[in-house]
């Protein structure tokens, strides 16, 4: 080896060692994120490769700058570490307590109790504790774990959308998911959303394989993988396995029916009749009514008990006393359900902003309105491009959205939960935007040609 190269290698080794001493997770992040970036551009043509690489690298760099800014701006003489969200402080401290238990370090009795309390229990906490047991306490380095999970999830979804729905919709979705402010914020957090999105992305890929592959062995492996991922997801967030399972079933059903127009027409007639027969059963009525009441009570707690800006779904008479929910009548129940669906799409309303945070979020809310308006058109065009993928995207978004629409009552929580549907809906919005733009351009060209002919 030449002396110059030896010097460069020695300098790099010293720099890496110094960086590892300061932040081991930064070095491991650099090792892991490079293959993710390479995977994002694999198989693309030169022009598309440049665009995708630029978007992904810029998104990563911007996240690293924000994390570094948090470190620099935090007064560590007052607090041990900085955080963006209140829940982050709890996650970091609790993971450190679990780490201390694993390493048999001395702890305060209250810390030991809080480390294993049922509230907020998640395998994500144990993952954070395990990582810190390996590299030491890393309140800022743990954010890089979230960045890696989220970026990899978006890259996986982008590649799926590109091969099934088209290049431009995929590029549209990639850009929005990486730079939309609310998604950007919790992608650099220590919360469990980045891990949730990554596992959900892998489960969606397996569901597409289950629907598209004809070989029974491949389908069996995809199904086994789905079951395994559902179990992991359930340990991350309670009831997630149920949502993913229903999302796959509903999505496969939508895709199956969308490929058969006659069956769709028959189902449009048969489903209302079938629902009428089912709900004539008193047992079904009681279970449905009990489930709606349970959702209404969770919503009541989010509005009355939780701090922050709440929004009502129930009639006014229910908020002074939650026991009144047991006496909900039919029309009150229907109003609650309709308001839940409408609020899920519209809240926070621009003229109802009551805090600086809500005002700052309003530009993104305008973007959300546009994206939501594009979904129906995107779904119609998406069924023509790939009915199975479009059905699975809709199925997952509908199931996850239904799980939050009727229990949320806090604006911040709603925005956070609504963000979990965007990794599914955004590709349909992209299809809708591209198709409408293409058709509009074609009509303008035809009008111009007609004008030339007439002149």
C-alpha cells in the first residue's frame, strides 16, 4: 500500500474511532443507512436514480441536522437530554431503567416500579433498552434508530409503488412521506411510530406477494411471514395485529371485487340486504352497541380528561357525565359515527385554531385536504393499474383510520394517528394527481389543435 493511502486510512480509522467514542450509534447508523440508500436506487435508470438519490440523501441529511440542532440547543446543565415530544422523555427514561435492570445496576425503587408498569408497555421499549445495553446511554443516538426505520420503510413502499402503480406516483409519494412536517417530526423521535411503519411496510409487501404469486409455496411463506410480522407488531402496539389482519383481508377483498365489475354491482345490491339480515339479530345489535359505547367513552376521556385541544363528536349532554353514554339513543349514536368520519378528515378546521401549534400546522392541513381529495380519483385509476395493490392500500388505510376516527378527541393525537394512514394513502393520491394532470394536459393539447384547425 502506498504511504499516502496508509496515511488516509489511518486518519479515517482515527476519525471513526473518535466518532464511535462520542456516539456509537452514529457510526452504526452510517453503516446501516448506506445499503438502504443503495437499495432505493437499485435498478433505476440514470435520470430517476439521480432524483431518488437526491431526495433520500437530502431527507437523511436534514434529519441529522435537526437532531444535531436539538443537542446543541439543549441546556444540559438543566436537563439530562432534550426532547421534541413529552412522550419521548418517558420512553428514553423507561428504556434506561430497563437497561439498568438488565445490567443489574442500582436503582431507586420507584424507577424499578415504573420500568415494568403496564401503561405504555411495548417491545419497542425493550429494543431501546437492548441497544443502550450494547452501546451505553444514547438519548440522542436512539433518534437515529427511528430515522433508519422510517427511511427504510419509505424506500420499501416506494419500490413497491414504483413497480405496481408507476414511477411518477411513486416519486410523488416518496417526496411527501420524507418531507411532510408532521411525519418528519416523529421520524426523528424515540416513539414507536417509525418501527410500526417499517413492520407495516414489510407486511404490505408480503400481502401483495400473497395476492400476486401463483406458487403455493411462495404464498405459504408470505402467509407465515405475515403471521410473524403481525405478532411482532402486536408487541409494539396493542391490537395492531388485529388491524393488520383486517387490513389484509379487507384489502384482498377490495382488490378481488375491483377486478370483477359484475360482482361489484351484485355486491352493491346484496351488501345492504345482508347487513339488514345480520343486524336483525339481537346479539349482534347488543355487541355492536357495546363496541360503539366503548369507543364513545374513549373519545370522552380524550376530550375531558386529556390535556390539549379537544374536539367533540358526542352530543353536548354527554360531556358533563360519562355515565350518560350508557343511554345513547339511535340518532345520537348515528350522529356520533358521522361526526367521527367527518372529523377524521377535516379536524383541525382552519377557523378553529386555538393555539400557536395548531396555527403552525394549518399549512400542512391544507396539504392533507388536497391529498385526501385526490384519493378517490387515485383509487379509481389505481384499480386499472394494479387492483390488488390498490385494494390492499385502501384496506389498510380504512381499517387503521376506523380504529382512530371514533376514539380520538384530541387534535394532536388525531394528527399523529392520521399520519399512520398516509404511508398507504399517499400512493393513491400520487396516482390521482398524475392521472388528472395528464388528462388535463391532453385536453389542453387537443383544444390547442382544434383552435389551430379552425384558424
